[in-house]
């Protein structure tokens, strides 16, 4: 194991984060506050309670997940796309590092950043509504698993993308709709049964449901299923990354 | 001398179907400076990229220090420092950080003293805290050399290291390369400046259209393929070369006051003796003469043209 290489890549990526620290923290804090003002105040005044918790409280786990998902993908895809774009990838490819180490470095840094972000959003939410976390360890487990899984997913997108449009396309066209329709702002049980069935095809539902369960012990689907789906998606992403490196897809011609 | 890099039957076909390397066989000796020459698109960068792990080979094999570049890539790559042809830098990093990063990437423990030495050798010390984006092109190229040297490689690839570097710094770079060679580093460089190969290299390889057409000691190459030019100064101006001398393919110069004769040093006979007597028979008298060795550039151009 070339630990020093992992450390070098990880710290290099984190340094990029610190350079843009203000925008990486300020913007999610501002947007979270806006969600609370808009959804919490406007809608929350009509929907007073969802499954026993106030609406403002109910949406917190979904909001955190929303940011963690999008930020993980954005960080990781950009992190690997950029060296490809400017050509500095030559050094990584010519270094005595295994693909596994490259992934640990890039994905680790992207996941770290989005976990920190998720916690900051959680703290911001705590300023607006009272929070109670029933299962803090499960909460962290879901947070970390999701951050890692979607950072891997972002890594794949970053390698696949050969232009900035493609880099934006998947997050815009696929991930954002899925997260909004994934039960961030409502309980799946509130939907008519036809829609419910369709919604259950959305993988994000399972992530948010499990995450919300760790807070309030209320869930749309069973916790085991949530965990299973998360791990399944993680495994799928790992298999994909393994294939990419094995074939040199879009990295070595 | 033992070989430190051994390339056998290496071919590369790009995804587009283009065959950039065609059955390359090449051995690089430990401690030598090897210059790879060839016209644009010959496959120099592709060959270097394959050895360094950036390009997947289509067939054939390469060992570096006895380690296969695929099955034992860690050991192979740890020996190599690569300075690519294009300027690829992290614009917003400082020189110091980017060079230190390279060292870590290659698995070496921190060593600020070594990095300091490298930066000083490359006249970059006063720029160590500058962001790379604020440097000139020549400085960026030296940053890339510093990155390659940061992890103390035993083999250094320089893909057109002096493109865009001014004359004085180019001399400085040659100095660095020589010092490295004295320290036992093997150096493979590509260049379009023939005088650079002539000045630096121990051996020269010529590649065109993905094939190595020649590998030779520099001195041997110059001798083997060297053409010489004999210039004869005449006592009296002549208007034309007498027809009797036509087979020598002579040229008039300096308004008829000089005759030049090109001959092959590797030929059995140079033809000089008979030329001189034929000249005398034709009544042409000589006041002085001079010979001149053709440069590597001439050799190179004629080789590439032939293939
Ligand atoms: N990624 C690629 N895909 C397809 N063809 C490529 C690729 N990279 C290089 N080639 C082709 O392979 C051939 C060799 O290119 P290479 O860069 O190795 O040449 P070179 O000898 O380094 O030339 P130069 O002196 O211009 O740097 C060229 O014809 C080039 O067009
Ligand atoms: Mg080239």
C-alpha cells in the first residue's frame, strides 16, 4: 500500500476545499436557511405534523441528504475531471499507485468534504427547529455510507465526462430530480398508492428513509431494506470503478 | 553496461485504429543519456507514455530495472521521473506544494532539503511560494522537471525538455542533466534541437512512423554516416566546372573562386586523390583547402527522408 500517495492525493484535494472554503460552506448554509424559510414557514404552516413530528423537523434529514448527495457527486466528479481536463492526470497515471489508492484518495476527500457539509447543515437546521437524534451512530453510518457511495458515483461521472456539459448533465437531469422526488420534503406514505409504487423504484427514497429513521424512528421502508439498498448501490459503484481502471476507460487510450 | 530499460516487440494501436508504434525493440543502458529523435508524429511521446504507464500497450512488453511495467508496475514506476512534452500544471498550487506533492505521490517520505536543492538547481528557489499560474512558460517547464526530480528517480524521461526555454536556461538545464548523469541517473530525452542531442547524448535513436530505424553511439553515428565537404580555394577564378570533372558532382562557390566536393567518410575511398590529380590535369590550381564534417542534423534529415 502506498500510504504516502493516498495521503498526498487526499491532502491535495482537501487543500482545494480549504481554498474555496467560504463558498463551500456559505452557500449550503444559505440555501438550507432558505429551505426552512420557504418550506418550513410556508408549507409548514399548513402541514403541521408528519407522522408525529413537526414538518420543519421532518424535512431536516432529507435536506441534509439532498446536500450530501449533490455535493458528493459534484466534489468527486470535479476532483477527477479537472486533472483529466488540464492534463495533470499524467502524473497520477505514471506514479507507483494502484487504482485502489487513487480512488481512496479522491473519493475519501470528496466524501470527507460532504460529510463536513452535512454536519454543518444539520447544525444550521438546529437553529431553526428542535432536533433529536435517536440513533446517532446509525445516523453517522448512513451519512458516511451515502457520502462514500455518491462520491464513487461522482468519480465515475468525472471519468466518463469528456466535457463540462456532461459533467453537469447527470447531476442535473438524474440526481436532482431523484432527490427531490425521493421523499426529502414529504413522506412516501402521503402519496396515492400508484405513485407510491413508482417512488419505491427511486433509490434515493431508501437513503432518505433510513437516514430519517436514525433521527425519529419513522421510516417509509424498513431500515434493513434502506441499509441493503445503500450497500447495494455502493457495491455497484465499486464494481463500475473497478471495471474503469481495469480497462483504462477514458484514462489511457 | 547492463540495460535498465528493455522494450521488446512493443506495438501500440490507438483506439482510432492508428498504429503509433510498430514492433519496437530498444534497450537503454544504465547511466547513459539517450536521445530519441524523430519528426513530428513519429511516436516518441507514445513510446515514452507506454513505458511510464500513461498509454496501455497493445502488444509486447517492457521492463524497467528488471520489473515488468504491468505486473510489477510499482517497482518499475518508482524508478522513473517523467517530464511530459505538454505543460500540465496545477495553476493555483504553489511551486513548493506541487513539487512536494509529487514526492508524496511516489511514496517517498518528506525531505524539504532535497526539494530545496532541486528548486535551487533549476533556478526556481525564489519562486517557491508563487502560484504556478503566475510563472512564465519556461519556468513552468522547470517546475515540471522539479516535480520529476522530487522523488529521486533513477531514470529520467525528458520529452522535449527545452522547448520554449531560453538559451541561457537551456545551458543550465544541460548542466543539471549532466550532474544527474554523474550521479548515476539514466536519461532519455527527445528533442527537435539536433545540436542538443549532439551536445548531450551518448547514444541516439531515430524513430519515424512508429519504427526505430536506427540506434547508434553518437560518435559512431557521426562517423558512420558522416558526410564531409572538401572546399578548394582556387588560384584563378573559373567560369564553369570542366566537363571532364562532371562525375565528381562538384559545385562552384564564391563566384568561381571555390570548388566544393561532398564525399562519404564511410566509403572505401573518398575519391580525393583522383579528384586532385584530375583537377591538375584540367589545369585548375589550388591555393588552399579545407574539410568540414556534416552535422548530426544533416544525417538525421537524410535518414528520415530515406525511410
Ligand atoms: N490519443 C491518441 N489517439 C489517437 N492517435 C494518437 C493519440 N496520441 C497520439 N496519436 C498519434 O500517434 C502518432 C504519434 O504521436 P506522438 O505524440 O507519439 O508523436 P511524437 O513523436 O511525440 O511527435 P512530436 O514530435 O510532435 O511530439 C501521431 O500520428 C499522433 O497523431
Ligand atoms: Mg511528442
